[in-house]
């Protein structure tokens, strides 16, 4: 078994991005500017967003963090989105999800200017991704593609099973893995909560990508000998022995399956750092596209 080290791979990618940022800055004095909006107090979401802001600083980006209270109305959030759409200094922005239940997530996503939608969540960008047209590919799926590519994992002709059908990971991932591209060219099966023979299908995967948010759901009997296993899950599980009182658990029972895999992503240190690096890559792309408009 070899670890697919997202920390090391994202460090390569981030170094390349930082170099391009320095070039842009030397050429015209401007640096990419990413804004992030977070609503409410969810600890996990704050950790992700703080990591995104910290990475901006490391790579020479400008960043703006907008924190809104849990009670913020949909109207107030839409107002903020409108301001960010109109602010010429901001190249791209994200609204961290999940949002509080009283806010319609789809309405907020659709209000984001697709040119600034560096999350790639807007229907226009998702539609373009589906058609293979130039767009922003959502950070987690794109980070996984980059991780596979940079670690020399061939995907063509392989059976890829995607566990989970979320709009931000499972659904785009299944489309990207089936595209006529490298990485891609897989035969893809998507499984979800209503799938009847989950164990059997997962155990037939050459590449198993799991994004369901259920800690340690995938056990050894669901993994084929020699499979590549990508674990997108990061659930906080109470653990009194940890300084913060919780441990981060993936959707894969790492200890149970590790000896069966050819490659596996650890949690933390696998998909997470790749997601952040991909968001930075999309923000850089936003700057390049703006210059060519
Ligand atoms: N919540 C979990 N992952 C993401 C992400 O990639 N972007 C946003 N905006 N929210 C998320």
C-alpha cells in the first residue's frame, strides 16, 4: 500500500501557483483576490474557511473573509453576494456551505456571477463542466483529479465507483471520471443510500471514491485487492484523548482496508489539502480569464 499524500502533492501545486502569482504581480502589480463568506458558527466550516484564507496568505493572494451571523437573512446574504459580484477588485469568491436551514442554498449559488464562481457550483459552470467546456471545476473533484494525475495513477478503462451523489462531490466526480480525458475514461458506477448491493459493487471497483460523510463506512470486504481508494470524508468524531476533543474521521476505515489497497488517501492529509490548492488554482484562472475578457 502506498499513501496518496495530499499534503506533499498540494505543496507542489501551491508552489507552481505562487510562482505564477509572483509573475502577475511583477507584470502589473495586481495579486489575485479571493473572498469567502461564512454564515453561522459551524466549527468545521470555520476551520475550512480559515485554512483557505491562510493558504491565500502563503501564496501571495489577497483575501477577504466575511463572517455573517447564523440569524442573517437570505436577503442579507444575497445583498452581500451582489456586492461581491460588483466589486471589481475581487476576482473570485465562495459562499461556504452548508448554509443555515432558513437560507435557500440554490438561490444563493445562482446569484453568484459565474465568472467569479471559483467553487464551480453555479448551474452554468456545472453545465459547462458536464459538456467538457472551459469552466471552473469544483475544488474537491478537481483536487482528486490532480492527485491521481500527479501520482501517476492511470484511470483509462478502469471501473470507478463513486459512493455518494452530492452536488459538490459525488455527482461532478462521476461525470469527470467518465469523460474522454486523462484522468477519466473510466466506466463509472455511482452508488448511494438506496443502492441495494453496495458491498458487491464497491468490491468491484478499481478506483473507489467515497464522499458520504459517514465515518469509517467502507470496510475491507467492500474493497477489491489492489484498488485505489480516495476518501473525501472528514467528520469530527468526539475523542477525549485529542487536544481539541475530537478526531477527524474519513468515510473509509483506514486500518481495516489499508492492506488491500494499492493506494489510499489518509484523513487528514489526503483530499483536504488538494481541495484548497484547487480553489487557489481556480482563483488564479479567474484572474487570467478577466485579463482576456
Ligand atoms: N463545503 C464543503 N466543501 C466546500 C467547498 O468546496 N466550497 C464551499 N463553498 N463550501 C464547501
